[in-house]
C-alpha cells in the first residue's frame, strides 16, 4: 500500500509542476500583450499630437496669408512675376499647391515655425476676377486662393489648408 501512495505522490508532483509552468507561460504572454498594447497607444497619441501641431502651424500660416490679402498690400506686379509665393492662376496647369516646392523660400512665403520641424509656408494665387450681380463692371471683385502648408514635430505629419478670399474694389 505504501508503494501505491508514493507512486501517486510522485505523479501529483509532476502535475503541479506542469500546471505552474502553464500559468507562468500564460502570465508571460499576458504581460507581453499589455506592453505591446501600451506601445501602440503611445505611438497613436504621439501621431495625434504631431498632426495637431501640423494643423496649427498651417492654420497660422493661412491666417497670415488672409491678413496679407485683406490688408490691401498685394499688388498686380507681385503676381506678374509668378514667384516668391505670389502667383497668377493658370487653369491649364496642374494645381500649383501640388507641384510647388514648399521648402524653397523663393517659391513660397515662409511663416512661423513654432514647435514644428520646419517653418510653415503659404502661397497666394490671383484667381480670375468676378462681377457679382448688381456690381459695377468697372470694379470687379478680386479673388485670391490662399494655400498654407505646415508640418508637425516630425516631418511625417503634413497639413495643407486652403481658402478663398474675395475683395470688392
């Protein structure tokens, strides 16, 4: 009878060892999953903050361009040269904001940098003038398309904003 008890006892000790090893394995897998989830959430939060910085710098540059248009400081000679951030709209060409070199200070008007990796920039395009109903044809309404581009703290996040400004002469 004693030998039967000792055999059972030895078998049970092996079972406890296997159970403990399985529990340790499950806890290890759970810990790795939690660390991986935390890393993903951190990356997501960082990308969100980076996108927000890009949007804010682009919005600041856009507001600067709108102010330039509304202040009345823009002249037709600035747009005749088609450089330096001031361009005349060309309907047969690709949209300018898709082809322009945004990092060239001779092609765009640079704005502030803030916490971004590079300074925001904007361009102003003189669109075809319009005459609104009841408006004197001698004084057409000027239309400007302002496009601004900002980057985040890393250069991976880019935000491009665009607006139209109309000025009745």
